[in-house]
C-alpha cells in the first residue's frame, strides 16, 4: 500500500538529515546517495516516487481542452498518483501551463513536443531542492515553461532573460509565504505568478475560472493552515 503523505511505504514522517548516505530504494533497489529517509529507514527514489504521476500528467495535458492552468493542476492533484509532496510537481507546473497556453492559442498540436521536453528538464530538479538548493522545483517549472514557448537557449538574449525572470518571480512569491514546504501551495503560487507574467510580458491572457481553496490540508502534516492564502481560514490581516 502506498501512502498519500509521508513515506510511501509505511506512511511515517520523512527525516531530512544534514549528511547524505547511500540507501537502497525500497521500490527498485537502486542505491542512491540521499539525505532523506523515513523514521523507519525507508527511502524511495525520485523516479519511483513520481513515475505513475508523470505519465498521468503528460497524458491528461495532451488531451485536455482546458485553458485554465489552475483548473488543470487541481484536477491532476486530486488523482491518487499525485502525492501530497514530491518531485512530480516539478513537471506538473510546466505541463499545466503548456496545456493551457497551447489550447488558448489554438495550437494543441504543439503540446506533445513541449511536454516531452518539459518532462525531461523537470527530471533534472531533485526532490527536496527547495530545502537543499535554494530553489523550488515549482518555480523552476515555470521557467522551463517560458524557456520552451520562447525557444530559449543559453545563447539567446531576450528569451534567456524572460525564462530567468519567470523563475525569479515565482521563487520570490513562494519565498515570501515562508516554509516549510508545501508542494500544493508552491505550485498554485507559481501558476498564479506565471499567469500574470504571461499577460504582462507576452500578451497572452489565460483565464482563471475560480478561486483555489485547498483540499489537502488534512493530509499535510506541515500545513500553515490560516497563514496559507489557499486555506479556507486564511487571515488576510
């Protein structure tokens, strides 16, 4: 049985150490140098953690006709394959934005190629990067999205700048709300930031059909609750 939050094997809390060590993945057996394991010593590698979710995300985003990236994200987040936290959110971000953007522009045929490249790039962002690398995978995901739709490369000028500005804006928005990490909160913040950025810098207006209200606080052991802008009891003052 896999658990929606905590350790996928036993459901106990994850422990993040300061010193990495070699541990075998409890699913595939591959030995990985990692600083995270559950209280019982279980470790699940990023590939095994998100493989089913990544296939789901890619297939849904290819077929959906929705133009609201927040709505796309919420639908996917409700699926059992997408856990409370995990590196699958690093691909979820560019995938939702790619689907909405291409649908909005009447170019659904471009989604497949963009999604394939976004999945490959997002896989390079390790789980837990928000606490170990100083950058959240959801923010990087918005930068991946902009880099793909603008055709950015390390040698481009304006396109390179736009992709980095996108990541920076998302990261600052996420950082202002503080920790600990919540992959759902960070993802919604990143998408909202990307929607504003797209309109301001590229003139593309993605529709948002409603206000996001979190459905996951009961299974998030580190939930900020009333301090989170997506919580039903959020204190605006």
